[in-house]
C-alpha cells in the first residue's frame, strides 16, 4: 500500500512541479495498477438489512473514514427455508445489492474466487458453521454477523477451525462499538466497572434459543462493559419481558433486560468506581464497519474468541434457566455440554 501511495504522491507532485512528460509517462503503467490495492469484499447471505446497509457504506463514492479502498464486489444469496421473513426479504435485498454494482454469484466457490475477505451476513445462525468453513479453509479473513452461531458447540467449532487454518475470524453486534460503551472500556471513563444493566429488544424465533435471535444485542452490550468471567445466569421470563442476571466470578452482577412490548430501544447504565454512565444511544453501523475494515487490513480481531464464546454460553445458560423455571445455571455446565458435540 505504501509503495502505491508513494507513486500516487509522485504523480501528483509531478503535475504540480512540471516534471517532464517523458519521465511521468514511465510511471503510468504502475499508476494503472492502483486498483489492485482495493480489498474485494464478498457477502454470504442476503436475507438481512445489514447486507444492504453494509454494501451501501463500503461502495459509497465517498465512504466514511476508514472504509476507503474497500468494495463489495460479489454476493452469494442464501436464506433459510423455514424462516418465512427471510425468504420474503431475500429477492428484494438481492436486487438492491445488484443495483449497487455487486455481482450475484451462484456458489460459494464462485464467490471465494472473486474476493479477498468475507462478510457472513446470513440472519440465521444455524448455517454459519457450514458457511464459514469453506471461507476459513480458503484462508479469507472472515467477519460473522450476530449471532456467531445458533449454539455454543457450533461457535466452538468455528473458532477451532479458524485456529487450525490460522485464519482471523471475529463476530460482534454493532452495539459493542457504541461510543458510550467504548468510553467505558477504552477510556476508563468511570474507572473500574462494578456492574451494569443493559437492555434491548428480544424478539424470538422458534428455530433459535431465545436470546440468540435478537437479545444478543443487549447481551453483547453487557459483555462489552463487564468483560468475561460470568459464573451463573438466572433468568426471569414473561411473555413480554426477560431479565437475565449474571453473577461474575469477582461477585459483580450484570443484568440484561429483553423487551417484546413497548418501544424498541437499546442501551443501559454501567456503574463504576468513579460514578455511573448511560450506555447509548445507538447511532448506526458506522463504528462497527470501521472496526471490520481495520480487521480486514490487519487481521487483528477486535474481540477475542473467548469473549464471543462466553456470550453464547451466557445465552445458553439463560435458555436452560428458563427450562428450569428460573433456577441459576452455571456457564461451565454449558461448556461441558457443548464439548460433547465437538
């Protein structure tokens, strides 16, 4: 990238200083290859609004800072046959993305032959393992949109494969990168975090454990500020509301409230040794996309696999607590159960 940048700088300076046309012409073939610097992005799964929004951002003629020299060039449309909403949205979203100059391909192999990195955007977490493995084996950096998978065991298999093939992979909700949450984590705005309460919509889908479908946004917000180390989860459930209470190993308490009535909203409050702080508002995908772009350039995931897997374990423990009528469930029990399926 630096070499091509220097060539562009030389050509620009040549125009300003009046360097001879003969010397300048010798650089034109090199300058013509600047397009090779563009990171070609492929998308798997076009049944979510994220696929459309992310393509608009990356393919914008004037992208936001950090998204330069990246372009979505190909997409492989997939949607689960047993989720009616996804089937309904797939044709329209596919056409929206085609209109942005993206080639729609008919196979995973075709997609991987055309791209450098991949966004796995399927709204359904169940096929993520099967979709991720060809990408990982092809050595392409991979971002997996929430949820990483629809089970802890599948999530573990994804990261095991990533480690085996030495391929960078990460997954995150866009809520993780809200500026207020990052002020707590990055800037230590309220000192050591003592506890937190977060909330988000928690619509459910019969094919997924409850929180995996949409509640993951609020759970990931909780983990963003609390970090790993949850021991047990206790869940209180009604038709309109869920409250999951996590007890961390250092006796801190974090709670997630999932709502299914009233306004859809995301946020929370975090409590620290220097005071408390409101989490929110959520302003969109820009900060997540900047993290993804940096990841595609550097190969350094901004979220550790261990944290992403603990989020899945937290949500599975919440599901088990519901089955046990609100009894506390240890996360270690979820890990032991998942390991049996590896």
